[in-house]
């Protein structure tokens, strides 16, 4: 299937906090859409509209008879404003609702039925949207998250993949957790630096941070947000979304949750268990996991953060991933 041949394409901007965000809407040709799906991004900058991100995902929704709307974050692509890596989850949810409201105001065909699709960080955003908006038809969650910051898991797994011995992995992860505690308690930049000599010179961390370390200004700017969060007593990790179990338990719409079993970005088994404990109570919940698949549901060997980049591997979706989405949509 070719998205261009099977769908119409329309650029639609919407306003959020006085800023124009640039988005693209695809609607199936020659039929009334069953609904419109909001594609909610994960972490990081985007250039989704110009580069036609998630083309296979968007084709799958169009093939199943749905429109799909995707936009660039502030300061990305042709969207106005300044990109904020530390945009709060709650603010991102308000952004999604602003996009939904715009489609409804413009009376876009299918906008009377809104679904959500999202990867990773969107697993925090979309449940808040569902709790707030109260008229979401369904949610497709890919590589979803539990309530806590996942970087500790990502760091530990990728250090292991890089071949570091267990004691070194424990030392570096321990320094990261110590820095989080200092940061969260209002501790100084200098204290955090002194607590992390091995972490700061680790090859993976240096690469992840593009060869630089956090600046003093960046440290104190993020500290304002971090201090608003709670630290989990058992793990010492920041709780990204408070009362997340309650938020998930409040969801009534059908949910499809998809995971890669070699996901080294988030602990998918913890999220799967959380979904089973919360969503399964009140919703039509279907969970599917794919062996030898990474965070982005690509076929992989290690699931390491830089596996594809270092080995120049082709982007190959896991067998059955797109088909599972399409079949689930057709059953709605």
C-alpha cells in the first residue's frame, strides 16, 4: 500500500499556548473515515511532517479506514516556539487536547471519533488525555512505560550490552541514582558532579549526551521541575506521573498494548504487569509482545540504544506488528 495513493494529505496547524504547531492529516480516499487517530510522539525533537515519520504506521491506520493526524513539537520542523526537552507530561497532554479540539472545530471528517497512538513517553501522556478528555474511542500503546523514570533501566541494560562487568555497571548506575537524589533534594551542581566521577566519563553516557556534560544552568533549570516530583522509596527513581495506577484504572476505552521483548529503553515486563493490574479491570485490553524486537518494534539482536546506528542495520518492523494493529482496529 502507498499512503499517497490511498489517502488525502492536508497540512493543518493548531494553536497551543499562543504558538502555531504544524501538523499533517491523512484521510482515507473514497470513504468516510471511521475516526481520526492522534499520533503522539515519544521523547526528543521531531521533524515528522517534512520527513513523513511513521509512514508504515500511518498507512496501517488509513488501510483500516481511519484518518491520522501527526504534528511537530514546538521549535521543531515548521512549528513555532522553542523546543523544551523537559516539557511536562501534563503540558504535553494539554497539547494533544488542543490538537483534538482544532480538528473538531474544523469539522474534519471522522473527528467525532478520536483514537490515540503513541510510543514510549506517550504512554504517560495518552492516559492523562483519556482521563481529561473523557471521549477517546481507543488507545494503541507501543513500548509503554510504568510510573517511574526509565533512564536507570536504559543505562543499566546498555552498559551491560557494552560489555561492562557487573560491578562496574552497579557502580555507574549507583552514581546516577545518587545524582538524582542530590538533584531532587535541592543539592548543588558541584555536589552532583563530585558524586559522579565514573558516570561522567563513561563512554555510553558521553555519547548519549553528545560528548558534553550537563551545564550548571541546565542543572538548576531542570531541578525546578524534578523537585516537584516524588522519589519512589523502594527504587529511588522519580515518579513521573503521580497516582498513575489510578489514572490507568480509570480508563474505560479499549486498549491495545504492544511490546518488543528486547526493549532496552523501558522495562516492558513491568509495564505489562502494570497494565494487567489496572487496565484489565475496566477495559477491553489486548497485549502482544514480539520476540527479538527493540523499543521501536524493529527486528534486533541486542536491543541496544546504538545497535542500528553502529551496525548500519536496515529498519525492519517485527513480523506481525502492523498486522496486529490492523486486525485489532477492524474488530472495533
